[in-house]
């Protein structure tokens, strides 16, 4: 199942938003620096902060883009704190 995932690194006090079909494998890739030129290469302590399960890849990509455009740690934290925000996003990007 496609999902949007949000990772957090305490080492660099930052969040990372992505989408994938295999969350476990993708998290491992972020922590071992699998991709040489990605943002997550800056740290190796990435942990899962929040997951949004999506109906398909198109929906996941749209929600990922929406969250990235917000450019707000507060918004990211509120996604976890207030599940109704996630539900509105899923309905908006059917």
C-alpha cells in the first residue's frame, strides 16, 4: 500500500517527508545513506514520526507535495496531533 511518511532526526532537528510502497525498506535506506545525494544523508538517526496510508501512488504524491509546500514544522506536528487534518487531505486528493 502506498503511503506518505514523515521521518524525524533529532541529530539535525529536522523532518523529512516522502512517499513509498515499502516503508520498512525505505526507512532502512534513509538510515544507511543508500542514496548519495538526498537530504537524509545528513543524519543516520531517522525515526518514523507519522504515516498516512493512501489509496494509490497518485494520492500519496499529491499529499506529499502538499505537506512539503507548507514548509512548517508546526503543520507536520499537527498532522500527528489532529487526525482530522489527515482525513481532510485524503478526501481532498482522492
